C-alpha cells in the first residue's frame, strides 16, 4: 500500500513537472513578446523625438539665416551710405585684431 501511494505521488510529481515545463515555456514566450513590443514602442518614440528635434533645428537655422540676411542688408546699406566711415572702421578693426594677435 505504501508502495502504491509512492507510485501515485511519483506520477503526480511527473505530471506537475510537465505542467510546470509548459507553463515556463508559455511564460518565456509572453516575456519575449512583451520585450519586442516595448522595444518597438521605444524605437517609435525615439524616431518621433528625433524628427521633432530635427524640425526644431531646421526652424532655428531658418531664423538665424533670416537674421543674417537682414544684418547683411543693413550693413550693405550703411556701407553704401557712409563708405569712408565704413572703410575707416574696417581698417581700425583690422589694425586692433592684428595687434592683439601679434602679442600672443
């Protein structure tokens, strides 16, 4: 009788081991699927963020370019209106820079 109970316990243990193996396999598959989903979502978020940053950079570059064009036009206008003063200022700036660079 004790031997029979032992055999039943062993059979129950074998069944439990098979069920545990199946459950572990299913759990592993679910974890892999979750990991893939999260990786895909993270990739999409990074791509979206990169696109947004690129768009912001392009906008800023456009603003800087526009300011540069306005500054150039203003300077061009000033040089046309006061050519001698502009030439004198350019000479002085060049002279000062030359002296500063010479000292180093």
